[in-house]
C-alpha cells in the first residue's frame, strides 16, 4: 500500500508541476500581449506627436509666407507711389521741353518774318 501512496503522490506532484508550467506559459502569453499593446500605443503616440509637429511646422510656414506676402505687397505699393511721383516729374519735364520747343518755334517764326521784311 505504501507504493500506491507513493505512486499517487508522484502523479499529483507531476500534475501539479504541469499545472504550474501551463499557468506560467499562460502568464507569459499575457505578458507578451501587454508588451504588444504597449508597443502599439507607443507607435500611436509617436504618430500623434508627429502630427502635432507637422501642424506646428505648417502653421509656422504659413505665418512666414503671410509675412512675406505682406512685405511684398508693401514693396508693390511703394513702387506704385514712386512710379506716380516719377510720372509726375517726367510729365513736368516733358511740359518744360514742349514749352521750350514752342518758344524756339515762336522765335524761329519771328525771325523768319523779320527776314522777309
């Protein structure tokens, strides 16, 4: 009868060891799943941070372009004002030249009339 007890004890011990092995394997699988879930979350966090960075960069680049547009528009307005001023000066110079030509024409006519007399 002692051998039978020993044999049952041995079977219970092996089955208990097997049960512990199965529980350990199951726990290892659960840990692997947790690791994978953490990995997935990490990649998702990286993506979210990248999107934020891209949005900040986009906003910064848009502001830079807006400032360049404003500066370029100001240069255009200044160029138009200078053009108006230069046109005015050129018009005045042309009028002065036309007046000089009229004076010369008038003098030439007077001289021609005097020569005929």
